[in-house]
C-alpha cells in the first residue's frame, strides 16, 4: 500500500442540534444530507497509520465546536503512529 508524507483529514464530524448550517446567501441545509457523519469513536479508529509514511505531517480540519474532539483525534493518530514505530 502506498504511504503518504502529507495527510489532509476532514473528518465527517457529527453536529448536535440536527447538524443544521447555512452559508451566507444560501438556504439552510442539514450536514447529514451532504455526507455521512461519524461519531468521534469511529473517527478515532480509522486506520490512518496504514497510509502514513515514517515522516509525515497531518493537516486536520475542524470547526470551533469540534476543537476538543480534533485534539483527541490528533492524539490518537499520533500515539498509534508512535506505537507502530518505523
């Protein structure tokens, strides 16, 4: 399997309150209508280490609402990569 030195991650965060959002000048939309959402525990167990090269960088997209979750995901990815070793 190919290994990557740059990982761009945009997890499908679950949003409370029905996941409703609205871009400026656009109608109200539900996040779940745009793509399938995942719970935090499911995001944390994605096999990212199978895709990463020994030396890589992670760019993790999040929203202000999900910063604590993003830090948790980052920690899980980092710890699994360190446990895997070279």
